[in-house]
C-alpha cells in the first residue's frame, strides 16, 4: 500500500483515542503522564510524550439530550458522532501526513507513467536527479498510475534558474487534475502574461486572487484542494471546485470550473469517470518537481476505523 501510517509517532500498539478508561486505571495513567512528561521535557528529549489513554468523566464526551444542529443529522455535541480519523501530520508543512499517498519521495517515478507509441503505459522518461524530477522536454506529459477524485495535493516546483522566453514561453508546466483541469505552472517573476494564464490560475478561466511568485530556480509550493465534478449519465450535476494555496498564499478560493481546461476555446465539461490520473504537463520547458503527495478526501463523519 502507498499509505504511510503514523510513522512519526508510531506506538507499539494501536493508539487508543476518545475512550473512557475505568476509574483506577485512569488515575494511574494520569499520574504516570504527570510524572513522565515534565522529566522528558527537562532532559530535552526529542521523543514526544508517551501516548496515554484519554480519561473522561461520564457525560464529558457528549450528550443525547441536546437539539439537532440545523441541516445535520447530529445533535449539538452528539455523543454518538464519530470521532474524526487520526492523522499524524508531517514533520514540516511540506512533509506528507500519515494518510497521504506519496507520489514522489525524491527517488523514483514508480507511481507515474507516460503514454507509449501504441497508447500503452510506459515508464517515464523524465530525469530524476538529487531529490527532484524534471519535465522531459518534448517527451510528453506524465500521469499517475493511480486515479483520484476529490483530493488534497501538495506539490513543489521550480522553474529554470536561467531565464529564457517570455509570457507563456517561460517555465511553463502544469498540474492537471484528472488530466483535464489545469492549475498553471509558470515563471511569474517579472514575467507578464494574460491574466488567466499565469501561475496560480485555473488556466483559461480564473486568474489567481493574487500572484505570489518566488524567483526562477527557487522552490515554490502548491497546496491544492480539488473537488471533482459529478455526472449522472451525460448530465453535470456538480461542477469542479478548486482551492489553491501558492507558497502559502490563497490564490484560488473554492473557485468553480466551468469545464475542462481549454486553449483559445470555450471550456466545456465532458462526462468522465469519478477518478482519473493526475497529470503533470510537459510544455517543453525543464520545470522541476519534488515532494509530491496526495490525500483522498472522504468527507465528514466517516465511520470510525
Ligand atoms: Mg501549462
């Protein structure tokens, strides 16, 4: 499996959470935590405090006599509402959390493919170098072997440090959700182009709220939340929505797409599968990528695992 589970703080046994612990045991665990935690901190240990079961008094974990929250099936502080899944965050904002699928860990392109001469999937030709890979000029775009629908995606990219070209001809690539919906990648540092074609744009539809570029050659980050469109037969029943944080700055705020990315033509939706591969665009410029990870989004109030 691709899913990395709780690697940073992996306990030896399944980590209990939101469980009521019976009286004497709870007191003992609480006392242990009080005794151990300050000592660990005083000695400067890098280890996190030992995980202990949570203690709670009866009634402290919710109620069943409260009103229903408008628009929801749950009561206010509903004792029966499932606890959210536990995720261990990455050590830094760019590191994958425990439930992410790592699409590139700095070593190989095993999660990716390119289209072969007969339409078959082939191993990508894009070069992998010191912890990053680079768009292979004119070898074609690259796409994930897995398919995705609603996702959170983290990707870091850098346009060439040696500046060449103008407008769309400078460090052009793209993060193309479902192989159809492009968040533009472009060197925007002292580079002018049409507003709906710059980095951070939903290409051909929406310029970013602001442009937040770093200089060419420097690593930049996109954190993208993508809601896939929904179709019933040939009918669009829900459009796609895209949120983009560009170098931590909000560039797209749950913006609705009016169709698949198009160049010089009107964007339109064409019905497609619920999940499709993620594509990175080869636009014949050597753009670098690293730290690529993705999380499938399952929505609120999933059953407890
Ligand atoms: Mg592009």
